[in-house]
């Protein structure tokens, strides 16, 4: 495949890492066929979902430009041994058709809730990575009774949760930067209309370049247990991250009082993309927290 790199060196580095991730994922070739899949009609669009396994439900929300398999392919076979796993592809991603509907976190959170309604799932544990983590935060804030436990992987509820250089990179991305990338390969493999790729990228870049803040006070009001997983060098501002954990009741001396119900895990020597390759580590944290 011909690969084109344009733009600042940081962009090249990100794509190299993503290509490494994609290569590792493909080489493992571990894919489980869903017990059920289809489209849920929600908020004027059709949202694609896959269901695996049986048990207490857990909803998985992928990161920007990812598909279910690219993001969760290594975790689903293990999670589905004991859980009903519901994986969703957000607007324009994967099998879900492109739509001109404006992308924002509140709408995507409503889409997730709509899929839960369609599948008759009253409440579930919810896990989100990157963009999916922000969607999961938003869902927990606007519909807290639908989320029993919340897992946030390398994500934040406000733009300032990222380091300044990450925010700057978001705003400087160009559509051509994504041409012939693993993201486009993943899109072409399953998208119902591959001619929408450029429009989809333009829509996504407008979305990721928009500042957002769900509010410290809203996060402090969350009552469900929250597990935050972050790579030590994943681009999140760790000062802001510990403030988030404090809002959730963490960062205390548990020897002098009760252990907080929310957990914080910092995985060493991991960036934003490489963190999702640490399957055993993430599964270990999930297993302890979700049980």
C-alpha cells in the first residue's frame, strides 16, 4: 500500500504508531463472530451494533476513526466469556453510514442510549476509549441511571484535559493526512459507501477541533464507580487527570478512611495508541473493577 505523509513531524509519528497498532492487530487475527448484529434507528440515523456473549451487559464505545474490530477486537473474545458485550460504531464510523448531521458529544451519547433502548437494555456498564470515553462521560452525565459502572480509557471530559500540544495537533490536522492510512483501510473494509471517506474525515476534523467541557460540577455528581485507565505518556494532562479523580472521590489516604469506589490506573511506558495494545493489562483492570 502506498502511504503518504504530509504535515508536521508529530503527525507522521502518530500515523507510524497507528500503523504499528494496525499491523499487530491484523497479525493476531483474533476475531469473534457476533451472536447478533444490525442497525438501530436512532435520532434520524442508523447506528450499527454487534452483540457477543451472555451475562451482564457492557457497552463498548470506540475512539475517533476506529471500527469495533480495530478498537476492541482483542478484548471482546475475553469479555464475552462472562458478559453480554454490546459494541457500537458511531456516526460515520465502520458500518454506520455517513450522515450530514452535525457531530457533537451530546448527540452521540443519545445515539448510544438509543441503541440500548432498541436492544431493551435498561442499564449497563459502559467503557469508552479516547473519543468514546468522552461520549461515555457525556452519557453518564445526561443519563446516569443507564450507566452502572463507567470505564474511561485514555480520555477526558474537557479539552483542557489534553496536553496543549495534543489540542494544537487536533486543530492542525488536514484531510489529506489520513489518505492511505490504516484508518482509511479500516473504513474501506466495512463502510456501506466508501465514497464518503473525505466528507467523513472533514466532519471528524471539525468535531475533534472543537473545544468542549462537560463541567467539573457534573463529573463530581456522578455516583457510579468510575475506572480511569491512562498511559503515563498518552497525551492526557496528568495534573488535570488527578483533579478528575479527586472529583470522583479518589486521591485520598485509604489507610485513614474507606477505599474510594472509583479507581485510577496509570500504565507505564504507554502512549495513547499503544495503550490499547496492552490487552492483558486492560483486561486485568477491567476484571477487578467490574466484578
